[in-house]
C-alpha cells in the first residue's frame, strides 16, 4: 500500500462469478495513510465487476448470492454482444462500481456483520480496485 490518499490494488479472482472480501485491504490502507476521519471511496473501473457491502461472517451468504445471480441471469443465445459476456455486464449493472463509507478514528464504519466485497462476474481475472480517502477538514 501507499502513504497517499489515492491507492490502487489488484484483486485476483479464480472463478467466473466470485465475491472477494476486500475489507482487510481497505482497513490496511487507512492505517498506512494514518487516516482519522472522513470518507473513503472504493471503485472498480471494470464493466463486468462491482463493489458491494454484505455479510462477511458466513461465507454461505456470498455463495448464495453467486448461485442466485448465476441462475437469474444466465448467458442467453439471443444476447448480441460479440464478446459473449452479456450476462456479466448485466450482473454488473445490478451491483455498483463503487461504495462510499464513513471513516471515524481511522476505522471503517461498518455494521457488525458487514464486509466490503469485490464482485467478479467475468473471471478469472486480475482486477483493479481504486481507493480515494477524503479527510475531514
């Protein structure tokens, strides 16, 4: 990580659809830059990926989400996108490319069971996640 208020790190995915918990990497970034109070923007610049917040205590939750979206948004023969990954683009549209969180006393303000996930919909790949911390004035 870095001592700047902007950082990029790589998430390596191993499956077509995968939710990767990135909470620790973000918390480490905040520690590295000695963040106190402000907000952090977490953004991925990919059209077949996303960022979301959900439960990170039980891995069955993300497994259920992965299974559900695979069933509800299958690859269909009538999709016209030439790369053949239209379902991945649609999945990405249901999620968001970014999340913004409050940082207080150097810590992410998350609920007891919440974590931050990188959402892969067209893997396996190496993906970028950008972090931007904006400090309180």
